């Protein structure tokens, strides 16, 4: 990817943090705090589901290799993100905010670890993902703390 495209990807990645930051601030300031945390969880699950798409793109670029395993793993974020979205709507999970925040934070960290092993040829991407992921996880932790 050329440098201009990398800068665009970085700007878009950091723009994706805006809802996380705004919703965390809303929860901290108790401006519709419960709604802000619920929306934060939903947004986090949606963003997590988005992350597997990168691996589809990488597989499509390399036509000489068998990518069945990578394609299968690339489905983990979307299926898991969807499962979290469904679980948030189940009556039995109505009081599971702490669990959802913790699970999503761990999922974001797990996927970053997976990507560090699988996408090592794209150092700029891993640097960006590291910054974004650690910011997102820190915001999850903040919400966990204020939700106790």
C-alpha cells in the first residue's frame, strides 16, 4: 500500500475511535450513562466484526497459496461480534454489562495478537492496530471501572 493510502487508513482508523471516546465521556459524565455504555458495547462488537475482513483482502492478493485456514479464522470476528450482539438482547443477559465489556476487551486483544503473528509483513498496519486496540481496550477498562 502506498504512503498516501496508509495515511488515509490511519486517519480513518483514528476517526473510528471517536464513537468509543464520545460514548466513554458520556458514561463518565453520566449523560445517559446506561445508554452510552450499551451503545459502546454494540459499537465495539461491530468494530470487532469488521477486523476479519482484512484477512480476506490479504488472501485475495496472494493467488498462489492455499488460504483455507486463514479464511476460516477471518470469520471469527464477525461470528463472535454477532454472537455478542445477539447476547445483549437476550433477557437472561440483561444485567451482563461488565461481562460484555470484559469479553469484548479480551477479544480485541486476542485478535491483535493473532494479527501480529499473521500480518507481520505489514508493519505500518500492525503499528496502527496496536495503537487503536490499546486505546479501545483502555476505554473498555474505564467503563468496566465506572460500571462496578
